[in-house]
């Protein structure tokens, strides 16, 4: 098998962790695989570099921040190569530029344009292990760029695609995706296999195991991701294309997000263009609106309710109160003690009555549902934040996810 | 003027020192110069990186050490660029590779093959300041290399030549070359102007102000070096071609080196090939022989005396005692309490009797001369290490170098 292995900051957070990582690489080589490794900076290193830059200039230029921060991954790549060589594994470190990552020129949030993988393939074919500094590349003019938020997993997946690898293994400090948060439901179990679509829904709910951008990329090219722990050598969760041959449970997991606030605009005239009036200023302020519900019209007026991240609650309320008159709205109400609970699963496409069952479960628990939205593979309700644990537990049980071991 | 400024590790050893360095760069820009900056790693950073590598593997591979260590200068270059930008000076950091340094492939001791300066010149012509990571480059295959011992000054001088600069300013923590060590002679004075040849003789005597390799390069291309302090804005020492129009003092300075040991091989047969017999094994052991004196032959036998660095004394003695029989020598004697004292100056070419005067001065001080060697611009004597201070002081006075201020 040809495998791209990616190790995050905690997996290379100390010289001792780098040795443990080398154990894994070495074992994979000895098992007869072709391996390319992608590494993050040692945990804490990126922050150390950025804080030096900020001390010089709070608004330091992104080009220079990229050149500065890119050294973090370069250091890890060299150290891991040294460790591998000391065990007789022929390893070579590469910066993003050397590994062939060509990106756009938007510093600190560059997009990968192309990867010329011929050099790395040459090494792998000779039984050597390229160790690549993740998260970085160069633009057409040779300037060092970084990929920004979600970039290190993305660089691994992109490289796996360019190298025509069989799998991209993402090593982190958790051992997979769980049916729900084990801190809430102790009977939560690791999901063996999950579809890209489901993984995206989990990620969008704040289950921060895999960066959304990398999952989208893997989905587009059908690259299997094996999400697993570098601290324990057990299988993690495979993120792959939906397996249509398998009989599936109705839902795959229960997710939640407490970082929510709800805003309601009451009594605005119900005519075309009101949504634009409401959401224009919010979007202009860079606030990410999530669930939106518009009630049916009564006597030519309607109510609109939506959620925003809790950190944006105050500024959203201020914005809307300001434009209340312009919107001809009666009132603006808010609540920053709400949370989202979702059930996710490609199985719900073929199982009828999943939504009804969800509402029944919550009703039996006496949990009031404030908002509902649905997608093809997800049903989300907004509830009082005090009801989250209870809602998650009861749904996890009711849909048969709790294991009796 | 077009100037390449090079700042050593202590000149960029902290964020505060980087700010001071930015002061100097900014002032030089405002004075209407075109500036390219070359920086070292922050003092201590290179050692920090190397010790991590050594902890992984004592004999870490040079290719990976180069990739690791090169990040040190990259960090400084980015931080200095950020500081310059915060003052409104358009600055751009470059790695060695980005700046166009093509080197040989000998990792950790690469030689500069070519510098493509067009990108840096383009920036300078737009009034921008390139800030280049010194000490590094890439080989033909794009592998990161470092220049090894003497490399950071050398990269600055080489860049100055490639950019057709008017001068290469080397900023360090001393403010120039002195007529002798001020710790021994308080009346020692800063030399305003010194020839490349004299500078090389000073450097070879252990006066570690400018790296020999960089002086040799500057001499070959006639690039003036201004050696000066980043801690105090006064003129330092200009290292330039010999100024033949000026009347010169007989000597320019007095140098010494206590790191010496003397070895004498007594009574070896005086026939062709004996020198090879003696120095073959010593050279094979990588020991650097310095002053060599062979006495006239007596009854077909002769004595050979030479000096080695004190650290190599024990192994040299062991080697020679071992081969004493093979050399048909009578005896091998040694002394590791000797030192060299030299007077240096292009002026001695045109002043007769300089050697005689040196010997007179030492005789008057009752200092026994154990060995003598001369070059065109230097006379060196080997004396007991306890006489070094007295010898340096008396020579500095006798040749009129002590200032009465």
C-alpha cells in the first residue's frame, strides 16, 4: 500500500513523541508499505513564533508571518528524519516548496493549486521515506505561503491525492470519531466507518477531529482517510465513500454544540427582500449565521429566528436593534443560552420516521424544542443549553447507539 | 551607495536587539542608500536546534542538520522584516534559496557556486529592503545547504559582490580591529584602515573578528568591508585593498596566540624525504601543523621543530613517539606552554630592519625566542607563554602603536 501519514502537533510535541511517531512510521515501512509523512510544528512552536512577531508588530505582514511560521514544520520534519535515519530508515525532510506544493498567493490562507509529486514518488520507489513540512507551500513567485485554518490535514490529503496513495492516515490525540461525546454518554462507541458527508456534519457541529476542508477535498477525490491515534496503535475511524451495500442503522451519531445564541426579529412586513434586509448587515459584519427559521405569515407580518456563534451574539443584537426601524420590525429578541443537538446518519435516507422518533424522545424527556432544521442526513434541534446532556443521552439510547459492554 | 549589511548573532540576539538593528537599517535607508541585509540566527538558536538533533542522534545526517539549522536565520529574517515594516520601511525576508544562493552539495560545509541577485536588485531599485537569511543556500537539486565555519560573513561578502555593492558592512559586538588586544595593552587603538592581507594575518592568529574565508573572498573581488559595531554607531575598521599612496608605519599591529604547543624531533638522518616521514602521520591524523623550523645538519643528522594547536599536543606526541624508530630519530621532545607573538604590517616591505628591531626589543626584555618564522608582512616568534603579555606590550610601544591619549 502507498500511504500518506500525517502527524499533528501533539504527536510530535516533544523529542520523545517524535520517537514514538518514528516507531509507527518504521512499523509501517517494515510491513512493506510505501510511506510519505506530513508533519505539523511541535505543539506550542507556532504560538511561540507568532507571539515573537506580535511583540514586534501586532499587525505583522502575512508574508513575513508565513515565512516565520513555516520554520516550525521544517524543524519537525528534520528532527523526525534524523530519528528515522538513526534506525536505518532512509528518510529525507522537505519543506512545502521542496515537496512541490504550489499555492495561491494569499498569505496565511493560501489554497493549494498544484502538487508536483514526482520527487517524493522517486524516493518512495527507492524504499525511502519523504518527511514533508505540512501546512505550507510556495506561490508562483517563490514566496513561502501557509494554508491557514484547516491547512495541515488538508496538505496531507492533497498530497495523498497527488501521490495516488491508497489511504491518508491522520494521526492525532484522539482515536477516532465517536457516536457521541463520551464525556456525556459513557456508552458512546467508536465509529468504525463513516461517510464523508456524515463526517462533514460532525465537523460542522464542532466535533474537531478532522478539519472540514480536508474532508471536502478527500470526498471530491474519493481519498479514504483513516483517522487514528498516535498514542495507541488501534484502528481508528475510516472516513470513506458511503458503503451502499451495507444495511445501516438509521443514525450514525449524535452531535451537539453549546456555542450558540438565538436571535428573533418579530413582526416584520412579509414581502420580498426582507431576508436580505435582515441578513445583509449581519453578513457585512462577518458574522456566520447558522440555523434560520421563518414562521408563516400572520396578517402580512412574520417572525425570523436564527442562530449565531455565542461570541457574535452581542454585536448581532446591537446591529439588529440599530436597523430595527429600517426593517420596520416590531421587536428584536435574543437568547444566548441555547444549544444545538443533531442526529446524523446517511441511514435516515432509507429509514422513515426518524424525525418523528427524535421529537418523541425529546417530548418524553420534557425537553422543549425551540427550532428545527433538517438536511438529507441530519436533523438539528435548538434547545435550552441546560437540556443538552439529557437530550444527547436519550437520543443516543433511543437510536440504539449505546453499547452494552 | 549600495550596501550589504550583515548582522551577527549578538546583533539580533533578542527582539530588543532586532529593534536596534532596524534603527541602523532605517537610518541607512533614510540617508539615501540601497540596502540589502544579511542576518545570522539569534544567538543561542543554532545551538538549541543542534542539541535537539544530537539528542535524537549524536551523528545526525548533515542534510537534515542543514534543513534544521537553516530555520534559525529564516526566523531572524522574518522578524527583522516585520520590525522594519512597522516603521514604514518596505522589507521582504528571503531564505538563502529564495535569495538565489546556489551552492555545492557538501552539507554543513557547502561552497557558494553562484548567486542570482536579480530579484534582490529589483527590490532595492524600488526602494525596498531585502532581508536575507545568511549562512545558507540550496544545491542544484534544491536541497538546503549551509556554508559551515565562516559561512555567515562569507555569504554577506559574496552577496555584496553579486549585487555589485559599494561596500559590505559587517556588524558585530566589537567596533573594529585593534593594534593589539586592549586587555593586554590599554593604549591599543582601533585601526581605521587595514589591508586584506594584514586582516588575514590577524585572523590566522586567532583575532576572531572577521572570518578568514570572507576576507579571502573580499580580497579576490576587491570588495571593501567595513567591520563595525551594532551596539555603538561609530566608524569601525575598513578592510580594503592596500593603499599604496600613503606613507605607512612599519607595522600595523601586534597579535598573539596562546593556543600553541611545540614538538621537537631530535637527531633524524638528514636526507630527502624525512619531512614527509615526520609530517605524513600528523597530517593523516588531521592535525594542523603551523610554524616549522629545521635546523642545519650536523654530522648527517638534523632537528625539526614545529607547533600544533594545544588541543592536539598529546595525540601528536603519541603519534611521533610511536614512529620514532621508523624515523630513525634519537628523541622526541615537547612543550605545551609556548605561545606565538607576531608583528604584522604591509609597511615592513618598505622598512628595513623591522625584524632586527623586534629581536632587540625582546632581548632587552630578556625574553628568549624559541622559534622564528617570517612572511612578507609578518614576523612571528615562539616564546614561553608566560612572556606573552610583556612581549606584546613592549613591541606595541617600541613600534609606536601606543597612543598617548
